[in-house]
């Protein structure tokens, strides 16, 4: 696909780093708020997912890769989601474990 | 001059694409490996939220924040290393790889210091025979903690080895012979290990109520 460097430009990488540091500060600050535990978990994991998306998109340049490569990455995330979803349903609602 | 091409690839771009595909397939398996560990964590957290309320505050979120920052900056320097490898900026490449290694080693040093602190305070994942029948306790929480962070730390250690190998190779190779693909492959692995920590950090260290 790419004859040149697949890595981000120095400016793009630096902007991504600043965003990641800001999100880290945000997630730590939110942990101090008085919120229901479920809201805490949802917020913290959403921010972690956004950070992971930034790393994948900018540092790991996934969008510049071939369609087959993007498919492999997508399938692994879908499989993990199915695994996690079914275990949570089992433990919470079906008396599993 | 383009990057040296090995059999059976037609050109450098083709070769680079194949390295990327292979690396992502490997990382897909790693996603499921850590996924299973996170399922272990999730199952315990859903069934026994009281464990996390009681013992997560024993983890040092300030230290973990510093470790998070170290890994994030190391991902930034790793991305620069990949760029320098493809543009054959040899000195910058060695510098970026070394900086990434120093940050990774700092992460591991802090992790080791943290482990030593837990062992000093009896916060170990031992099997609590005396506590059988009283439900899961400290040993269960620290069992999850050590399994998750331990496997992550081993991955950081493996990454450091690969980075060291790249740095030595870059040091010995004339700039005109530098190849980008190996640095890119190690970079993808390093960023993945960073992502795992981005989930471990809130899952463990921010799980307890953080009293000021």
C-alpha cells in the first residue's frame, strides 16, 4: 500500500500524545467524583476505549493498512466483545460462576 | 534506494504490507489472550464488587498514573522510531529506540518496586486455607492483580528485548541498509502492550473510591 513511512508525522504523533495525556488526567479526575459504581466503570472503560482507539489509529496507523489487515484487527475486537458480553450476561443474569 | 526485498515479495511495499498483516494476526491472538484474563477479572468484579471496594484502595493510583504517562510517552517515541527507520535517519532512530527502552525500563522498575511493597505487606496471591468458606478475600483480589499485571509486565520485558535488538542492529547497520519493517513490527507490538495497560490502569487502580 505504502511505499513511504507508515508512521504518523512527528506533529500528528505529538498531538495524539497530548490527547492521551489529557484523557489520562480526565479519567483520574473522574475517579474522585461521587457517582454510582456502574457509572464509574462505564466512564473509565469508555475513556480507556477512546485512548486505545487513538493509539490504534495514529501510532499503529491501522487505517493506512490493507483491507485484509483491518479485517483481522476488527474480527479480534468483535470476538473479544462476544466473549465479554456472554460472560457478563451469564454472571449477572443466569447465576453463572 | 528502496528497502531490501526478500523472497517471495515483489517490492518493498508488498513486503511491508505482509509484515503488517502478520503482526496484526499475532496481535489478534494477544487480544484474546488478555481478553480471557479480563474475563476472569470481570467475572470476579461483577460477583464480588466488595472485594474491589475493600482492596483496590491499597493500590497506589499516583504511582500507576506516572507509569501510564511513561508508557504513553514511550509509544510516542516508538512511533518516531518507526518514522526514522523508514526515512533512514540512523542517529535519530537509535536515540528514539533508546528513549523508548529507558521509559519501558522505568515502567518495569516502578512495577518491581510496587510488587516489593505488596509482598512486604503480605498482599500476595497465596491460597488462604484458613479463610476457606468465608468467601474470597485479600488473596483473591491480589491474585487477579498479580496475574493481570504480571503477564503485562512480562510483555513489556519481551518488548524491551526486541527494542534492544533493534537498537543494536541500527547502531551496527549503515544508514543506507536500514529497514523499516522490523521496527514497524516491534512498534505495533509495543503499542499493543501500551493499550493493555490503558485498560488495566482504570480496571485495577481506579476501581476503589479515591478519597482525597
